[in-house]
């Protein structure tokens, strides 16, 4: 069900192709992706998984591991995502990162393209949405090594993601990195359009 009480259409068994103006990739000219075309930005792709929980829609977000993020909450969460090289399939990259960060395979349903957003860092993030389920208690993220404390000579293994959680749209907007928040609105708008 949607927050308004309307039933959310299932994403399984039907391909939703919702047109939007966020997927162009022009050459080195002014435009959304010109930063990458000019060699100035990195590419990243992720999956915003959602589910119907009672009358509301919930989205799965993850919290980055490591000492820098340990005390940060609002504005620190993200959808599972990671970088990929130009010319590679962003959806395949997003699915790969989903596995690496959560430790489970991504859902088999039809994926909704939510387009791209240029982050303040100039990174271009592409997002896909899919309906699915995940138990945050089963999180098993990959790890990376870093020196901690700084200049101590001691290296520690740090989980890339230290926790995951389901959040309603309002709370998800507060939790997610500011640069990714528009993906939440695009998801809600796309689901609303699909019901018509």
C-alpha cells in the first residue's frame, strides 16, 4: 500500500518504463553528464529497494562503516551503491555492489530506472528501484583495511556497511545523503504514475 492507502503495483512480472529527463549522456557540452564526458567525474550506481509495509512504503538504506561515520546518522545513510567504469552496464554494477554490501543476491524483479544525479562531489550516481525483502539482521558486508587510529601503524578491518534499515519516505529523506534524496521522490512519483 502507498502512504495514501492505495495499493502499490507489484514490480514483479511487468516492466515499468517510466520516461524521465535524467538519463542523457551528452558529449563534452553543458548538461547533466557533461562532467563525466569531460573526464571530471566518477560514475556510481545503486539500488533503492522498497517494500509495502502495512499502509506505507518503506525503503532499504545502509549506513557506512568506519570511525568517520560511527557517530553520524541523519544525512549519512545511502542506498547500496558503488563505482563503475564508463561503458559498463550501471544496473549490473548496482547489483554487484548490492551483493558486496549486503551479502545477499539482489531481487529478481523488474527494475525501475530512477535516472542520474550529479553529487556535490561531481560524482554521477545512477539509481534503480526494485521491490524486495531483506532482513537487516542478516547483513554481511565486505570489509576494507585502514590505519586506525591515524599514524598508529595499526591496520584494522572495517565493514564497508555497518548496518541496514527500512525507513518510511519521510524518515528516509532525513537519513539519506542529501545528494541522493531526489531518488526517493522519483520512486514515489514513478509508482504513483504506474497506478494510473
